C-alpha cells in the first residue's frame, strides 16, 4: 500500500517535495489556499509578455542539483539581470559597482574607492565593537556613511517599516558591492528564467499521477485529521496558523500597476529600486524585463502594506524564539516544517528546491 503524504503549500518547496515523493511511489496530496500554484513565483502571459505578479523572480544558483531539477520541467533561458537604484545623485547600477561609485562620489573609480574606504575606516572607529549589532551599524561599517545615506537608509526604512537600527543584522548579509562594471545583479553560475514562465513550469512539476492538488486553506482544526489521514504531513507555510495562533511577524508587500515615467529614461532596464523617496520600494516594467521595450503598460510596483502578501521573515531574537517554539510543537504533533515561511528564513529559489527535495529524501530514506 502506498504511503500517503500531505503537503501544505504549492510553492517551490512544496512542489519539489511533492515531485520527489511521487517519483518514489508515494501518494501525495498538496493543499494550496490560493487559486493558482507556484506561490510568490506564479505568473501569467499577456500579449506575449510574461508577467510575474509578485515582483521579479530570477532563478539563480551555483548548485547543479537544483538547476538540473528545475530544467526537467521546462526550458530555461539564460538571463542577464540588471537593475537600477534611484538616488538623489541620479540612477546608479544596483548592486553598487564601479559605475555606481563614480556617480556617488562624483569622481573616478580609484578615487571613489579610496574615499569609500576612508568612510569605512571612520565608521569602524565610531562603532568599534558594534559592527554586528544591527543592520544600520553593519551597513555603515561595511559601506561607509555616504553610501548608507544615499542608497540604503530610505529603502530599508520603507521596506521594513522601522528604523534600520531595528532591522536584524543578518539582512545586511544579502548586500554586496560588485567590483566590476558589468551591472549584473547575480554572480551565480546559472542565472535564468523559464521560457514559458514559472506557472507552466509548476504545472509540469505537479503533472504526475501520484500528485493531487486540492484548493484548501489548511488551519488548526484540520491538523488532527491530517496527521490521522496521512503518514506524513509537510508544512511549507507559517506555523502559527496550524496552531490556532497568530502567524509570526513577516514583511508584507502589496503589488499594483503604476504609470512610472522614469522608465522612459532608461529603456535598457526593467527594474528600479527607489532609494531616495516615494511610496514604492521597487517597480518592474515587464516589457523591458522580458526584452519587449514596447510593452510599457506592464509596470508593477511594490510597497509595504499591513494587508499585503507575507514575504520576508522579520528575524528578531524574539521572533526566532517564537518560531522555534511553534515549530517544535508542530513536530510533536507529527508535522514537518520547511521552506521560507515554514522555517522562517529568507531563502532563494534554489534553496527552496533543495529544501523540498531534502525533506522528501530524508523521509524516503528513513522508510527504507
């Protein structure tokens, strides 16, 4: 008799786990509260343009296992992602590179690097012994006061809806300077997009006789039924909802269409990060993003909202403690938690894939 697995959430983690279980002969029921599968990576096609409705998602990885797994379910095309940051000094490449430094310091790159390093040394003296205290201190000590003021402060304060000194230190680990002029966002070995979009790729991933997708918002009252009905239950969503508690704190964003004339000034780029002012953190023109510059109607903005989509865990010490307690209590009830919201960690798409494959393989191997 086939072992039965329930998976809560049909994003990258949930579907990667589902496919791995299914190919090992398990009967897999995936519960998804949204109308479409794919989580925040779901997209749709309009007039030949792929629109990612929850902001741009580029698959990038150095892990061959993750790359080959995704390629099984759809053709992937190489993608050179470039973005701009709007600052008071003008548009700059983002992440910051040589071109950016020349604009920010209004001089040649050698002099700019020297001035940046001077800023960093001053900051290290001011914040001696506090470099890992919080995001603001880490940013100033690693990038200097000028870059922090021009590029980091406004964006971070708006994005996280709190002063940067209250933002967890680990958020800074995702920031970097590119010591080149390529303007490329990602340095990974594989940087790509699915030719037909993520939703088509997810449909192919879920297309297996042992995988069944059911639209259902699983909540606390379903927990006993799930653990009785299925041999294994995998949760990729927030832990709180399965315990009848509030979900742990996350950064929430809302997405909407805007008319942004700034894009007409930079036709070679499709993404702007707003580092100077305004209500938006980022906007994407999907015509330019997809290499169709005539499609100027598909501009989607992002900004924080209490009623927005749950995206990034706010990993303060207290929130981590709450999550670990919730996860432990779910485990005692027979529920495995994994993924961005399940593990309460910000992860890239390749990590989501590997997490899904990993949890499935660990159970399969244990059964054997």
